[in-house]
C-alpha cells in the first residue's frame, strides 16, 4: 500500500508568485483570510482564475519535473530536480496560451502554445495557430521550433512527435512551405530549431505514424471534396495504397503504434472484419494493422477506449482509458503497467486518479485527482512507496468549499435515459427546493465528466444547484445515443435539458420557479433556445459564444474553408438536420429569428478573438432582441478566444454571469 504524505516538494501559489514576479497585495490576502474565517465562499475570481499549475511532465528518468505555472495572465516554465528539490530552471514565457508540455530526452522540454492570428499574405483567415519552443536545460535557452527554416513558416502543421533515434532524442513536426505549398515532415535541430524535410507531404496527407526510431511506417490521404480516405503502407522506399474507404464525415484515424514495432493502430469502420462495437459512438472499431503484410487484427480491449496509452520509451501500445460516470478508468495490456496502476487505484480509492505522466521505467508516475477537491497533482514513487503532494491547481478553494457532485440519470420525454451531474452548494447534504442553473456543455458532441468543474462550482458556491445533462448527441456513450442527437438541435436535444428540470422538481430538489439556463458554444445556443424554443422553463439565460443563426454559422464555415463541399459543412448539416448548404429550414431552429417569442432577459457574452463561433452570432442576436424590444445585454470580451483561455476575461465573464443571475434569479 502506498503511503500518502505531504512531505517533499510542494508547489503552491507562492512558487508561482516567485517565478512570475507578481505579488498579491496584503489587503487582498487579508480579505481572503477573513472571508475564509467567516465561512464565506472564495471570490468568483478565484474560481475563474487559471489553475496555478496548468501542465506537468516527468522526465524520462523521473528525476526532473517540468511545469507551467500561472499568475494572472503570466505563465512561466519551471523545472525542478525531484531528489534534491533544486530549481534547475525558471523563466517567464509571458502571456502565451500553453497547450502542451513534454520532454525531449532528459535535457530538453517542448512547449506548445497557440495564438489567434491571420496570415493575410497566404489567405489564412483569423484562426488559432500553434507554435513550439524548445527549452535546453544545458544552455538555459528557449528556441523556436522551425526557426529560420527556409521558406517554412514557424507554425506547427498538426501535432509533434518525439522519438529516440540513432541520433538521440529527436523532434518531428510538419511545417508549411510557402514556396512549394507542401507540408513536409521535418526533423528539428534541437539547438537551432531549424527543420530539415525528411518526408514529403502535401495538403492531402491527412496523418502519419512514426515507429520508435522515427521512421514513417504509415500515412493517410484524404480528398476532402470526394470524402475519400486512403491508408498508405510501405512498399520498399515508396508507399502503396493498402485500404480505401468513403468517409464524407467520419474519417478513420491513426492512433499511434501497435503492440509491436511494425504495427499501427487505426480506428475504422470494417464490418467485414468485426461487428460494430456497441460501446462505440461510431461504427468504428480499434484495429492493429501489420504494415508489412497489411493484416488487420481487432484490439482486445474489454471496453471501447476514449484514449490509448503508449510506453514512454518504446512508444508501443500498452493500454487504454475510458471516461465513465465516476471518472477515468484504465485497462492495461502490458503486465507491468497493469500491476502498477492497480496499486495506484488501491491507494487512491474513491478518487478516480488520472494518469498524467510517467518515467521511462514507470517507477515514478504523476497522477491528478479532483474528486471532492479542487485538483491535486501527486507523484507516486514505487521505490519509496510514497505519494507526495506536488501542486494544488486551485489552492484557495479548500475541500470544504467544494460542492458535492452527484451522478444522476433521468428519463427524457420519449423514454431515453439521460445521464448527467448535479452539483450542490457546499455543505448541502439534503437538497430541497433549491434554485437551479442548467449548465449545458458545448460541442454538442462533447460531454461533462465527474470531478471539479470551476464554472459549476462557482455557481454552486453562490447557493445554486447546477445540473449538467449529457443530452442526446453527447459523446462518450453509444453510437445510438450520439446519433439520437442528429437533427435535434432545438428539438429533443433541447427538451432533454428541461426534462432534467422537471425530474429534479418531482424529486423535490429544486424550485421550478427559480431556474435559469447557462452555456457556452453549443451550450450558448441551448441557452438562447431555452428562451425561444422551449419557453416557460427558465427565468433567464446566459449565452457565452453561442450560435444564434444556424444557417449563417454553416455559411461562414464554408467561406472559411473556401469550399461549399467540405467535411466541416457536411458535419454541421448532419447534426443540425440541414438538407444542403444554406438550407432555410434551419431558420426555424435559430433563436435570432425567434426573438418575438422571448419574454425573459438574456445576457450574451462573446470573445472578440473567437475563431470557432464568430462574434457576429452574438451581435446578430443582440440586435434582433433590441428590434423586438426584448431585454438583452451584450458583453464583448477583448482579446478572448472561443475557449476562454485568458483568466482576466474569464473572470469578467463569471462576474457578469453571476451578477445577471442574482438579479434575475436570486439564490437567497
């Protein structure tokens, strides 16, 4: 049994302050201490702030740990030696939106960030562009990936791969050549950042798989106009067409290496080889393909996975994970990995630990848990038989201020079982007649999960019960459940939400006269639809980055892609139930066309840098509400993207949301 201790390296907000050079004022700190002493909830800004630690990763030896620490909008990269607690490196990286962190061997760290930018000379519209930096611990320098690579933009075209080659740890990325229009695979010089093309790839090269030595052993081609997807396997020095399928919307997907060096994993629909997995949300099964013989073998996982896990050194497939109602569940086919994870699950019983990173020998494993707490990273050391606390993601939100989260299931009007989560105000054990916020997730092919949700917890801290339904069309369940959402925007996907309100009312948990709806992205659409298409349920609505005009949204996607027949347009038409591009039938499901029916107040919030749902969607809705003489507010967030990546604007969003809710649906 592993012993949980709080000794060792504890990275709290104090280390973040020290690294970023930001000091919290004495008045602020004193006010927070006084509030906690009086039992008051933390301020809303605490919930909406960025986690004090965003990312962590163990080096291959397990001796070093890299992390991204945050204060306000400032981020820093820090590396610490775990055996000595010595700070090996610490430097600010400014206001970068960091998306990934991983080691390149023992002495270098890859940092991937993004920016909202356009490249006008190339006709690239305003979008989220990804960039890489390499930290060299020996020289204490940061170098841009693809820097000074002739004719190649220093922008990552797709993901990044790290392999242990005959030249040592190596980084591979795709880069776009402005002269040739190619997006070749490049081997990156870790000292200069300069890339060298190693495999030619054009825009129709959809994906690729590298073996453990950094050799490409499979590629995929996708012709978007025709929807034709082809797997290419080695044939001497060239590649041959090994399998082709029509995939206008759901393309097959490579998922890395298989269990042996000459196999790859592919998620694909092959009814000739295996019946559809009833747990999968598509027709696809997971197969292992031998790249030399072309033989397909169905992988032996007991449950259809959401993610696969590969060995940190060999990159061979060793296991998988699946999001279940009570947290993440892991299934390892490698005996050593399975044994170690069983030990961790026993030690963290009831906490649903999540695997974050591990050493090459798997003797040190970094885990994260947020069941009944606001988030804690711990380092499991199998030699020492300890689990040391490393970092609290929200150190100012103690466990007693975390509202209980219950998994619930209720019947929709047509009998379909709808799963979801109910978050209660902190300290409430027997809920009765509570005010309710329905918090609808985005996607819509996404889902809410068990654990700490800063938005739900913030609302619960103000006295509201918060319902997060995984309505039909949500991912992570079955294909039938996903497809039950096709064409149900504003219809059954919407009433799945209000059916939850009615069920909670029947249980005596909530007061049906004190209910509002809040959501972002698709959830923002659901919030607006709650006032226009499902009237009589909600006292008010808050829509963040929501879609108000479905036809305008799909037409905008076509313009962005410079094609009326592209995969994105086909996807939205299927989900929204449109027969074609510019189908006017969508107007009947668009809140912007239905404002005459609104009789409750609406708050619209939208980031000006949103490249997923254009801000015009909220502006159009606000104007339509004003023309109809209906109560509406529109707040535009300066410099914010679709994902609320900035703490200051996320805090602004939360403050305005709670202000609006308390004015129109007071909790007390």
